[in-house]
C-alpha cells in the first residue's frame, strides 16, 4: 500500500456522513463550554527530548506535508503524538515507539552525518520508506482500513503513521481547513454530490 | 432540633427515567400530587449536556478511547453501550465505586446511569411497536407467562405516547411491524435509495423501510426539530424526548 492509498483509507476511517453548507449555531452556554475547553493537542507535552521532538515533527510532516493545505505541523500533530506516546500508549506500545525513535536518533546521523530533521526531503523520504519496507509484513497493514483501538505490536513506523493520521484528521485545523466540518447541518440530505475536487466531510461529533 | 414539615402526596414515583417521567406526567395530568424521587447527579436540560457538540479536537486523545480508565472503571459500560465516550461518561455509574454483579453462566448485561432523568438522556431513540405476534410469541414458544394484554389493547397507548414524544417513520402496513403515529420520515442516502429500488424489483416481498426513531423531523410544542448534529446519547438540547426535555416539564407544568 503506498502513501496515497493509505491516506485514502485513513480519510474513510475518520469521516462521517454529516453534510451541509449551513453554519452551525450553538446556544450561549454551550459556546462558553466549548470556548473554555482547550484543544487536546494544545496540552503541554514533556516526554521527548528537544532533538526527539524535532525528529518526530519532521517525520509527521513527511507523512502529511504542507501543500496548498496545512500539513501535520500546522495541525499540531507533533504535540499530539508526544501526548499520546506519554499518556495513551501502554507500556508495550511505548517501548516499541521509544526504541524506534532512538534508532532514528542514533542511526541517521551515523549514516547521513546529521539528524533526521536536517536531512533533505528526498533523504527523509528514503529513511521513512526503508522503515516502511522493513515493516511491510506487519499485521498492522491487514487492518489499515478498519476502525480499531490500536495494534499493540505494530512497528514504530506504523504507530507513527496511525497517530499522525488520526491526530491530523481529528484536529481543528485538519477538520476545518483540509476536511470540511459542520457540527450542526440543521437539515438532513442523504444525497449530496461530491465532486472530485471536494474534500470529504470531517466526522461530526459522533458517539 | 430538626425542622420537620409534613408533605402529602397522592403518588410517589421512584426513578425519573423514561418510565418514571411518563408516570409523573400522566399522574399529574390526571390531577394527582406527585413526588418524583431519584438518585444521581442533577442534570440541567441543555446546559448540562457538556459534550453534546464537542468536536473530536476538544476531547481527551482527540476521541481515541481512554483504554486504561475504561478497562479499570467502566468495563461493563464500554462493553454494553456503544456510544459510551468522554462526551457522556460522567452520566454513567462508575463501576469501581458501584460494580455490577454478573452471573457468567446466565449473563444479564445491564448498565445504570448516574443522573436524574436516567437513561432517557442516553438512548439512541429507536422506537418500535410490538406487533400482535410479539405479544403471543413467548406463549407460542412455551416460555414464561403469557402476556395479559394483546396488541389491540395496547395500540391506543402506543398512539398516545408516539403523539407526545414524536416518532418519525414510514407507514408500510406490515403486520409484523405495525405503523404508528409518524412524523415525516428522514430522506434516504443515495445508496439506500438504490438498494430499496433493487429490492422492490427483485424481491418485492422484502420491504426496506426507515428506522423508526423518536427524533423530531417536525417541531412539537416547546420542542424543536432535530438539527442533525449526530450523537443523540450525549444529551439533546433541542428537546428530543427525554425526561428532562419532555415528561418532567409536563409534570411540573401541571403541578404548579
């Protein structure tokens, strides 16, 4: 599965069926509640070292680069990944992530003479694709299109991709500036044409 | 010294959930003085639904399930209730404090809410009439005690309830799925239309019809139609039927 296919699958995974062009209206108390709640990915993360933080940011940006639309860094994905690794992954999963990141931190300078975040885009891509090739047999790829909690023995590159994709398409920037978000359409239309240039709809607040 | 005051009630309703709310409404409307008792947190209609429209980016882990917390403190709730999430978790019983006892050989999966209004806040609004067959099924199969009433006796009460709560659906005239007092049904997705048309051609004896849900597609007095935000079980501020939105205010209105 190449990156484009993966992104297509990921988009299906996180998008829902709500749809309309109307703005949404909230009552005053709910607006106050929503305004008061900080975005999750704005939380303070203290898990990575400064150099690890730079590497993870660069890696997420390879997965979702800024184009005419925002990329992973614009959407706060690196901080999301750090928060999730620190707080959400279980011990087994965190150990895989830590080892994978440590490997990039030590191996890339030996091979290229500088850290991952300072490599050229082509070099960064080569490093990431090598990780992907090495992980190709992982069961993680069998379930790339299925909603699930997490694959606990997924290799580092798969963990990073999953957290990046989820963190991006559930972020405010990803939902509003890349996907289209409408929390309260006010009417139901089950048959709205989607042209090839239209982005999909961000999930409404389901479940 | 404790001040005491003597209260006098004609009826005491225990529990303010979907049944208790209805009992309170019906009794007060018949002129009785009613006391409703419930346990759990007070929950204000509308403003109390803290997660109703919370987008993923406001939720912990941006919507990924807090696995450790749920496994330790809400194992049954996350298993039974598919819409259990950080947007409605405080409305449910914490199972570390109040564990469920389950007979593994004969499990009865059941979860309790921890709010006034009970699970009337937390349901998915699927609302179907039992058919004449359903009232007879257990007796025909030799299970349990035969129902003392049949469909014909209950049907007017179904209508009574449906008119008040508002149920949308499409009348089909099927004996196994009796029609009710329906608001207009929601339109179908393109895929559903296609499937419906093909079924009609190839297997005309199979009817594809709308889910019948207590979701307002039309305004009712004091309650506006659905604004299609999606997650019913987070609490509904537009006033789709719940004890908070409909039956308890009706009871209170009568009582004051």
